[in-house]
């Protein structure tokens, strides 16, 4: 069985490194990253990841648009999306837009692991 694949849509280099290192080394999942939310939807369709991690801080309305596009597309609607943000008030917007779960930054890597594993084991 091949490793799970996670697509990280994030332009904060700190989180790219922290999440990337954690996902690859500790969870031993494949990781694809992009800092360009405008091409992320096409990447989701091309890469067919098991999970998308999406930063709602850096991309604003474009992050919500990506979540809604994924939710409304017959190919991508089954791919779970984990929204990330420093602003806890974005939880309702993210979940309403199609995110499967929400995590507030900063978070502990143990909490990230628990959340990712819960999403992947439930199928989204």
C-alpha cells in the first residue's frame, strides 16, 4: 500500500518547514506543497491527495474559494480539507465553506497528528 499523500497550501515558510518535516518524517506520508492558492485547485485534481491542508490566513477569500470549489466539484468533494488559521473566528467560515476540520495556529504537532489521523481514518 502506498503512503498517504497530503497537499499543503501554505505560503508561510515556517509552517511549510514545520508541517512538511512532521508529515514526511514522523507520519511518513508523501507531501506536496504549493504557495500559490490560484493553482491549488488544479493541483488537487492532478495530485489526488488524501488530505489538503489549507492556510486561511495567507490567502483570505481565495482560500474560501478553493474550499468551496473542492466541495462543489464531483472529483474533489470527497478529499478532506483541514483549514488552518491564527484567527479562531474563521472556524465557522471554513467549515461552512467545505472544510472537514479546523485547527487554530499555533498548534502542537501532537494535535496536528491526532487531527490528521482522525480525518484520514474517517475518510474525511
